[in-house]
């Protein structure tokens, strides 16, 4: 582990000031489940951790049936998947939060950290993308909003500028008759990085899909939106054929690599299978709504 300094911010402005003064080698510390490992293995040069867990906006979660859900960037995952409104309205988010690491990790790890780490295989990012997630970002030039589907730019990289950090993540209240779902494939039951993950949010009128969003993880350099899968489904009746067409579009869109976790062929196949599964699960959720 490299020697480094620790600073505890108690307000958003103080965190921004600490990050600015710390320069390029300062990092936000949320749960620490990624960044402490990276510092210990010297995968990143860090000389200052700015702890944001003592800032109330970053640690609170609010739900309102009109406005939707706002989750502080450092709220631990167990609070998110344990929340009755998240379970009822945003099952894609619940499912992703529930599988990240194990119980010990979930007591610390956060959505802001999962997004800030910008891994192509991050489990919560596809769920946040299909739920139209918007990050509230604070920085030296004030506040701005960044859509989660435009956040990651390359493995480990994002649109955040020096001194900026995510304060919270907002998810609008879904329209009536909407559903969402998230799935991943790993070769064992838990504590592994996704070979592929997939999320879907859709709206139906009877048997016709009127809106749909799809996202895939671990099939490209960043988590990916899949508009071709949405095109295959929107305006059409839900049948085995249209669901299969959306799966085929996901397979076509995926541009994975071979690595120790899976091959290109396996990942493309999984993109197809998982997209078909999340459609069926999201439809079930929509019908129950
Ligand atoms: C044993 C183990 C199992 C794991 N399993 C999974 C898994 O199944 N799926 C998965 O996706 N991940 C997994 N992870 C990775 C990790 O737990 C997640 O990415 C987690 O969500 C990170 O959150 P954190 O709060 O701990 O982030 P931290 O480690 O505190 O931060 C991660 C990165 O994001 C930055 N950051 C943190 N918060 C913010 C913010 N608010 N604004 C801007 N930048 C920020 C930090 O500076 C750092 O660069 C695992 C890790 C371990 C150690």
C-alpha cells in the first residue's frame, strides 16, 4: 500500500475544495471497495483520499411517487436493495445492487463508486442506464447533470472533470404499465465479475411495446446502450419472434473481447439470451404494475 493522506469532507463545497487542492492524485473515497484495492496494488497513483461519507446529501435516499428516486452517491448497496420502493418500482436496480460482491462489500459499496470506477463490467451501470439515470455532479464550476448513459468514456474513464464528483443519482418515476429488469451471467453463484450483464426498461399497452431501453455490460469498452434492440420491439406486439429479434439485435451490437472470463462467441450468445430474459422479466413487472 502506498502512503497516502486521508481527509474527511463534511459538505459538498468542502469536498470540491479538497479535491481541487489535492490535484490529479486525489480521489474520492466512498465505500473503498474498489479504490482501496487499487491503491494497495498500486494500480493508481493516489496521495489523498477525500472521504464523502460524512456529507448528508451523499448519504440519503428519497422516493416520491411523482418525482421518482434520488439515491445519494455513497449510500451503501444494502440500503438500496433493502428499500421497499426500490424493490417495487426499480427491480433492475435492486437486482444489480444485490449481487455486487457479497454482504460485507454491500455494507460499504455504493452506486457512485460503481459508476465512478467506470468498469465496462460494472453491474449497476446498465440498470442505471435503462432507468434514465441522471448523475448530479458538483465541481469547481458549480453543479451540473450528467446522464448515466453518457458518463463512461473508456475503461476506468468518465466525463468527470478534475475536482468533480457525483453527489447523487436520480431516476424518474416510470410511466404507468412500465417494467424493468436486470440479469447477469457468471460461471459461479456469487462474488464474480459479470461475463455479460443486461438490463431493460419498457412500457406496454396491452401486448404492444410502446417504449424500451436496453443496456449491456462487459461486451464493449464501456457499458453500452442497445437502441437496435429497442427498435426491434417498440411498436410491435410481444411475441417469441419480436423478443428473439431484440435478442439478435443485442448480439449484433455487442463487440466483446476474448479474455479469461469468456470468449467473443460466448459473450455474443449471452447478450442475446440475457436480453430475451430481461424483456420477459420486465414485461412481467409491467403487468404486475
Ligand atoms: C470482493 C469484491 C467483489 C466485487 N464484486 C463486484 C460485482 O459483483 N460487481 C461489480 O460491479 N463490482 C464488484 N466489485 C467492485 C466494487 O465493489 C464496486 O464497483 C462498488 O460499487 C464500488 O463502490 P465503492 O463505494 O466501494 O467505491 P470506491 O472504491 O470508494 O470508489 C471507486 C472509484 O470511484 C470513485 N468514486 C467513488 N465515489 C464517487 C463519487 N461519488 N463521485 C465520483 N467518483 C467516485 C473513486 O474515487 C474510485 O475511483 C467488487 C469488489 C470486491 C472487492
